[in-house]
């Protein structure tokens, strides 16, 4: 089997295409949720905290000397990224919870009773015939 044919079979499998679509949609949702956090959720939180932005907080291990830049431990950026992660994770959790509740409502819809099998129909006819005698 030629390498091109093997690659074609690999690339065109249904699960591979589903995964590619999932990755593309995931990237788009990532941008959407990132914008939600950065542009909608964080500004009010920053306002309530007095405009606090932790990303500039740090501890200087060695001051800048001449052309050598300062060595700074930027733990504030870590705190800011951690808070962003918590907010992002919570937003995704709420979105997944909403999607699952909509799926659950669809599953709760009553199912129609299955039609009786041929044996059940015949047995019912026999029972009814015996009752008439």
C-alpha cells in the first residue's frame, strides 16, 4: 500500500475529522472566553479592587547594572494569570453546565412505548377469542 494511500485513509477517518473540527471550534471558543474574561469580567473586578493589576508586582533579585537588565521575580504576573485561569475555568464550567442541562431536558422527553411484538399480538388475539367462548 502506498504511503499516499495510507495517509489518505488516516486523514479522512471520521474521528480524525471530528477531532480537527473540535480543535478549531475549541480555539474559537478559547478566544471568545478569553475576551469574556479580559474585556467583560476583569474590568469590573479591577474597578472594585481599585484598579489592581498584579502583573507589575515583583521582587528584584539583582538590580540592573550597566547594560545588564535587572533580575526580577515576577510573582505578580503569576497571581494575575492564576486569577485569569480561575475566572476562565469558572466561565467554561458554567457553559458546560448549561449545555448539559439542555441535553438532560432532551433526554427526559417521554419515549413512545414500543409496538407490541408479533407474539404479543397473537397471544392477545387468542386471549380475546377464548374470552368470547
